[in-house]
C-alpha cells in the first residue's frame, strides 16, 4: 500500500469523528497522520481612517462608539479562536497518543480567503487527504478545503460520508471509467487498493466503442492493465436511462455491495461546476459510500 502520509483537516469546533476516522485509516496501512486544525471563519470589519490614523465613521459619535464596540468584540472573538485552537490541538494530541499512532498536529488561524491555499500546501506533501463527515457538513469550511486538496494538487482524496465505514483494504471496489486522464489518475493512485481487493468492477456508463477513446471493446484495455498488476477485474456496461453517471454508479455500487467507489473528478476547480455527471454536488449531498477521487 502506497499511502505513507495521510492528511486530515478539521475545524476547531468540530467533533473528533473526522480525526478518529483518519486515525483508523492511517493505522490500517501504517501511515503517518497529519492533522490540520482551522478555526471557523470570522469577518473583521475595517473602516476608513483620517489623517492621524483615527477611524472615521459616518453617523455621529453614538454610531462610532457602537462600531468601535463591535470591533472590540471581533478582536475578542479572535482571541477566543486562538485559545480554542490551542485547546483543540492538545485534545487531539491526547487522543492520538492513546492510539499509538505516528502523527503531528498543526493549527492555522488563517482567513477564509487563504484557506484553500493553506490546505493545498499541506495536501501537496501527503499521499492522501481524508474528508470526513464533519467537514462535509460544514458549508463554510468544506468547499474551500475540497478545492484546495483535490483540484489544486493532483493528490487523491477519500471522502467518507456520515454513516459509512471506510477502509483502505476494501474487498470489492467499483471503478468509474471513461478513458479520460482523470479516471486514469484515480486508478493509478488507488492501484494498491485495487490489487489487494477481492474483486474490482470496472463500470462504464453509456460507453461507445471507438478507436480514439474506449476502444473496440469498452473497458477491455483498463481491465487488461489492472489484471497485469494482479487485480481481479470484471467489466460492467451500464445504461444511464437519463440519469447522471454519478447516480448510476452510486446505485450500481450499492447493488454489488461495493466498499468504495474510485473515480476521476472532472471539470474546473469551482465546486459549483459540473463534474462527471454532478459528482461535486454529489459529494456535498452526502453519498452513501466512500469515494476515492483524483484529478
């Protein structure tokens, strides 16, 4: 298994669920776990200054005092966030020490605008980033974290929704394949898991036989490639019946009792853009199985 360094991003006000999930997965493969703790976003107001640097507010002395009090409250919240980060860091370190796991814990009191870049820098030096249910449910932190670690790095991400059991030793894996480079990268990054699995099902949605994409026999090329690596592969050709590819794959994964879906993440880095039949929207609509994604 090629995962030797795992990243987990968690909010200062999140529960321990995401960290515990990442720790369990890291222990499965003997990986080092890096935890990055970030605070909830806060808005600091700024006001124009007059010549001597004293803030100037329209509306008279009463409004000026009220706004100054607001600024003091925001500064107080910033101080509280720093203290919360420190306490959260100590609690997580205590949790991980009890699990006899190789780990490091960092905090970053970054502003919302730089969050994606902060996460990107960490994810570049990790083999895999775990996105747990707490982060998925956080509408403020979830999207920029996924942007930073998935679309801006080329590194894989494992999405673990609420109510699912994730493992890095899955017995049965469904691979969403369409002969595009993103799907190829997902397969490459997941190769260790695929070769160790009892069964790999390569699924193609509405495939068309051609010599520039899927080949004369859709799925045969990637199946042969995986077989040469020792994977036990079969091919499933699935009709869409008007549904998105992501929806078809999700239903098929449940039908075959898959432990995980491996697929490419397509499109631009914007989370509102369409990705492989809406996979990005699917991520934040909480899929029913762990998703291994690469771009």
